[in-house]
């Protein structure tokens, strides 16, 4: 015996050095594995130590990340027989565990070999024998072996379920799965394998639901499921549902020993880790809400099972370092939370102040909080709430709550309620059958019991009777009040403008080729398009809707304005505000809006005229449509003019682009000249209009003349223009004997 | 009888020495003996067999904390001194050590910055401060154990670790796998489980993952290190027993002592938790 052992130990040390060689360079496995097989393998009749070493070595070889897939596949065929023999003849936990591990690693390799060599029935049969041997052990073997069987089953399921084909052109890159098997494979027909995988999955998942409290099997199963969920979307849902039906805190019903507590915590944590891993890997998955729901549920259950004291680690009984002042536990610093009690609420009617008073101190009781200005209260309240001790706050709330409950039970809290109670009492007196019991007479538990016994509500009758259903009419909503109309309308308009501000980014107005005349307004989604849309909304959308009434209003101004809200005007107001917020940049908005207004006014007039001709009535008698252009041009001008600077070109451009210029507008322009610094600007504007707007040329020259005559300090600037356009004015003036002061100065 | 299996070796020795059976040794009470209580309220009586027999069966261990500096290294040292195979890791993204103030931690990268380099840098920065808060002594200890902090997530299980042969506790860990992982904080436990799930269990090799909640300071690390050693010795002893039982009776044996290692782990942990009630534990069976 002794000599046998020494020989064995000698062999073992040789084997160890061979293994060290393989560890240093994986290439050696190709020689070492065939070399050691006779020693450890089939028919060698080796002693148990050698068998164990061999099984461990094989498991290690096929798990090694340093050995390539092709090498492993070649080696796997060599060791198949050894594995089977060890599995069938050796009764040793260690050997069997390692053999099952090795088998789990080898299964995909032999599977792949069989796909590529559909005629090699022999090797596949050995593998199948190993598989059925392991499956037989799955339920009866000692737990240490069973966990390895679980992992083996997981590998088999993974292999025998179709996976994703990453790249059909490079089959060697693809993960080994059923998807690689041709439909007509003689040894491994896919439908059979798929069925087997499905059966094995059921078996694997049943471990979670058997009434087993074996944390070992459960955590081993849970930890092996992660790969399947991730790599096999086809069965992921089935696995997830099984997990959702799994209660990790099943052990809570058994007596709570230190062991069962640790196990329960461990199972719960393992479940959570698995689901969190799935969530993290694929946060967009459709299962996400269900996973979150489940996690929340087991979290609550855990809180129920382990009360606070169990979950938090208690302070050490003695300070770990008694001499270190900073480490010593501070005793007595904790004021007990239930210290607040406050004065008893007096019986009888109680004021709100009394209800909420928790202090005994007279000064604090009589302090009038209203003396503090609201702004200060707002400032201090948040920091104050943040510093309040939560336990104190909670206990204070509880005291108030209990007081309030006591009060509300004891007496009707207000006179109104007292009156209600009194009338109810009267009613009872009058009518014996009247039952004032609003509260259910049964207690909550009875009601719940009753509801439990009632038939489930969700069940539909066998057949819905085909009685005709009456047409359902949605009841008309109550009419909106003026205020509401204004609020909602205003809100809508604001939203419309919100889009504009989103589009206002100058970069979005890239240098697109100008579309020219041949284009559609508002056809591309940019700011200009939106401006046109808004201005047309303002000008045309509501046209004709409010007009007749407006006319009545204008006739009876004293009646006051009914229906102050008009969509058009609200939008106009908003547009006006929008332009004025940054009028230099948005002057083009103003131009295009005013053009729309002008066009709309023309159309209105046209329509009115047509109507007048139709009715053949006196044109004076007809309602004139409300015109907007004039009003809004003036309003805009009035708003802009004060801000104009002496060299602003914007006004020139604006006045040249708006569709209609009239005397009122020029009146405004003239008023710019009241400021001596901006005389030049006025003259420039007028000059431009004279040159480039022939229709209003006369009007402008009139304005120039007026300036010349009536505005001090404009003579110099205007005389040059007048000399060209209306020299007769200057001549007239020169004829008059007493020239003005200005004229003299110039000369 | 609640016999302390840690003392099994001692009992066996005793029985061998005395030919005639002496009066049985007094049963060891499961209740902590208050006269022998340590500061951590646990029985400080150590099993005599702290050092595992050289040629006996040994489980391979791995200790994990956040930065692979304090708790995992203390435990690493403990296990290595008991001649158990052990490696250690951190799960953080970076190695974080306290700096001059709470907002200025010293941050280093895993797998490249050696303990020696950190030690040199900190002692040049402010030797007095880092001596006083225990960082320099800790680093001095660490650089004698292994050369640099390693990150768990970067570890490739199964990749041979021949280049770590000079680390303490390296003998036995050459193949780059372990049987037991012990984390020192729930956060690390979660990180380890998450990472193992991500790695996908390609090795088909089971690994027992434990968490022992230890606060991250030097004193607690010492206590935790002892507790982890206690757990490791119990596990190792139990696994060694499994190797002793073989033959046909190994399968059919009904008694608890006949049961295999894996299924006894919950019992061992439950028992251990009673002995170390201040270090909340968790466990799961995961896959490499």
C-alpha cells in the first residue's frame, strides 16, 4: 500500500509538472492531453488520486481561455471515452463534479464537430451517453454534483436553442447553437433538439418552484440563467416569467434561524443581481417595467421580513478602540425622539392654533407668525425644513394627527357640521326608515371577506346578448367663461409662438439658395415659414367671424365690448410683442406680417364691394370690414421710433418695404425730426422714398416742404432736396423780404 | 453536541496520543465564553490549526474589496499566512486612497500602479500625515504581499497566473481560478456577481461567492481579516473532508458529516454568522 502510494505521488508530481508546462503555454495541451490519457483514462485502473487529478485537469483544459476553439474541438474527441468511463465507473464526488464540468465545456465542441461531420455517429453517441448519464443524476445526485448538472443542462439548452447568426459568411465566428445545424442533419435533427432543449429548460426552471429551500441549487440555477436570457432571446421571456413567479423569501415561513436568515438574504440578493444585470445590459427591453416592478416587490417583502434592526448593522458592543476619543461612541447625545408631547388640547371647541401647538413655552405660543413678511418666510422655510430632524418631525406630525382624529371623533368640528348633524337628527325623527349610516356597518375585514367570496368582476357572461346598443352621445361640455376663453386662447397663441422661438436659432437659417418668385409660402419648415403661417392665422383665419358684431360695437361704443377675446387680435398682439422684443432683428417679420395685413384688408374690401354689388344696395349702408393694416403700422412705428438712432438704415428699409405708405405714416416720420440729431435720418428716409417709391413721391415732397417750413433746424438738410424736387418753394421764400434767421445763417 | 469542527485536528491528535480513551474532552459551548471575549465581542480563542497542512487539500480563495488595499489585502495576508492559496482584487474603477482632505483623494489606476510607487509618492507628499492615518504602514504591508492592486473586472478567470508566482498565497493559484470569492462589502458583492454574469460562465466552474460586510478602516479590517480566515478555514476543512470520503459509502452516507462540501456551505455560513454577528454575511453559488 505504501509503495503504491509513493508511486502514485511520484506520478502525480510528474503530472503536475506537465500541467505547469501547459499552463505556461497552451500549445502544450495538444501533446500533454493525449499523453496523460493512458495514465488517467479509460481502462487504466488508476487509483482515486490519479482519477481526481485527471478529471480536474480535463475540466481545466477545456475551460482554459488560452486554448483555441479548434484545438479544444480536436482534443474533445480524444477525451470523450475517458469522460464516459469515469462517469460510469467512478463513485467519487470530486471526479464526477469535474467530469460534469468538463462535459459541459465539451458538449458544444462535440456538437460543432457533429454539425461539420454528419457521418461521425460514434463520437456523438458517446456524447449522448454522457448527456443521459448526467441528466439521470440531475435529481438524485448529491447537491455538489447537482449544481454541476444544472450548469451542464444550461449549456445544453444554450447549444440546442437557435442563437443569433452574427455573420453567415464566416461560420467559424458564430456562437455554437442550433442555428448552425442544417435542417436535414442525420444525427442531430433540429426539431428533436429544440424539443429536448425546451424540456430541459422546464426542468431547470422547476428548480426555482419546487418547494426546495436549498439555497445552493437555487442560486446555482439563478446564476446560470443570466447567460441564457442574454444569448437566447427566444426563451428569455419564459425564463423571466419563471423568475417573476419565484419568491426568494419563501424561507420566511420557516423558523428564523441565523442560517435561514442568511440564506434568504442571499437568495434575494442573487435574484436582484441577476435582474439588475439584465436591466443594465438592455435598459430598453420590453421586459424592463416588469423587472422593475418585481424588484420593487421583493424589496418591499424584504423590508417586511427583516425589520429595521436586522438589516442595519448594530454598533459594536464595545468601542473598537477604547482609548481613541474620536472612536468612542457618543452616548447620551441622542435625545429620545418621543420627547415632544406638547400641552394637552383642552376639551371643548379648539382653535386651529391650539390644535397645532406643541410647545409649552408662553412666548413662543403667543408669537404671531404673520408678523414675519412672506418673502422672509419663503426664504427661511426650505433651509429650515432641511435641518429638521426627521424623527422629531414624524412624531410631531403623529401627535397632531392623533389630536385631529380625536377631535373629529369627539365633536363636529365646525358649526356648519353641527348644523348638518342637527338636520340629520331631525330627519331621523321625521322618517323612521331613513338610514343616516354613511359609514359601512361592517368593518373592513368583513368587507374584504365578502369581496373575496364575490364572483370575480372581470368574468364576462358566456355570450353577450345582442341587444342593440343605444347610440352614445357625449354630453356637451359646459360653455367656457369669458375668462377661460381668454386664458386658453392666450395659451394656444403662446404655444404657437413657442415654436418660433425654437426655430429662432440663426444657424438654422443657413444660406439656402433663394427660391425666387416661383415658390410656395411656408413650404419649408423654418422661421420664415412659421412667420407667414402666424401672420396668416392672425389676418385671415378669423376673418368674418366677429365682424358683424364688431360693427354693432363700433356703432354702440357705450355698450362696452362684448367678447373681448378675438383670436386674430390676440395673435396680432403677440406678434407685435414678438417684434418689439428685438425689433432690429425682426423687422422682416414686421414687413411680412404687415404685407399680409394689407393684402387681407384689400381682400376684405373687395369682398365687401362684391357683396354690395350683389345686393345692389347703397354702398354707404354696407358694413365696412374692419381694417387692420393702418392701425398696426402706426402702432409699430410709434413703438419703434423712440429707439431709432441717427444713422439707422432700418427705418428706410422698413418704410420702403411695407406695402402702403400714407400721410399718417409720414407724419410719424416727420416727428423724428423733432430731435435735432435725427433730422438727417428723416431727410434720408424721405429722400429714399422720393427716389424709389414714385407713388408716394408727392406725398413725401409735401412732407419735406412741411419740414422745411415748420421744423427748426431742418432747413439745411431739406433745402438741398427741395432744390431738386420742388425748387419753387425755395424761390417763393427768397422772394419774401424778410428771410428767416436760418437762411441768413446759411449764407 | 455542538462540536467546533475547527478543533477536529486537535481532537484527532489527542486521540492518537492517548491509547486508552481518557474522559471525553469537555464539549465546546456554542455560547461565547465571556471571559475570553475579544473586543469585537467574539470568542477570541483561535483554533490551533491556523496553518493548513502543507500537502493537504486546499481550496483556492480570492478576496475582494473596493480598492484592493485595506480589507482584501488584510484578508489576503491572513489566508496566505495560513498557507491557503489566495489572490485578491478590487472592484472600483480606480484605486482610491484618502488624501489631505475628504475632497482630495489620492487616485491611482489598477493593474499598473505598484504599491511601492504609491508608497513612494505618498511618503514624499506628506509622510507625517500618511503615517499617522495608517496609509504608509498599510502600503508597506501590501508591497510585501504582491506588487500591485488588481481590478476584479479585468481579471480573466482561467488565465494562468504564472507571472504572479512571487505573490504571497500564490502557490495553488497558478491556473487562475478559485473556489471561493470573499467580498468585503455589499457593493463589491454586487459588482462581482454582475461581472460574473457578464463573463457568462464560460468555464462551467462553480464558485462560492461570500460577502462579509466590513467597514473600511484599519481596525475593522483587522477584525474582518480574522473573521474571513475563520470562514476560510472552516470551508477548507469541510472541503478536505469531502475528499477523504470516497468509495461507495460516500454516496449513500446519510449523516451530515457524510454530506459533500457544497451543500454544507450554508450550514457553515450560518454557524459562522452566529459567531460573528457584527459582520453581516451573504453568499451565492456563481459560475466562472
